[in-house]
């Protein structure tokens, strides 16, 4: 059994996430998201999807990118058109 690094639960079905040269152990996606998901620089929510990167600043979507940085954010799109 392994222990979740977020909640401390000693659980027989933990899983590891290998990212950026580190290994993390969690017992649920909830704990993994709370530890690893980036935070939107505008609304402070956890970014669980692709998010939007504007010059190294992360936002949950195009709307937050445009609100936070109207000049650079105007190029942000939530979906790629075919």
C-alpha cells in the first residue's frame, strides 16, 4: 500500500503520476488535480483541460485570457476551427 501525498490516505489502489522529472502518488483524481493542475491567473480556478497559454501565463479559457490581458489575449481561442 502507498500513501497519497495530498490527503495522507494509505490506500491499496494509489497511482503514480510521472511529470517533469518527479513522481507523485495519489489515491484519487481529486487529489492529483488539487496538487498538479495549474491555476488560472484570472479567475483562480484549477485548469483541468487544455487551458490557454498567453506568453507563459495560463488561463482556463480564452475569456479569462482576454480579460486579464486584452492586447495579447485577443488572439486566444477556446477551440481550433477546422
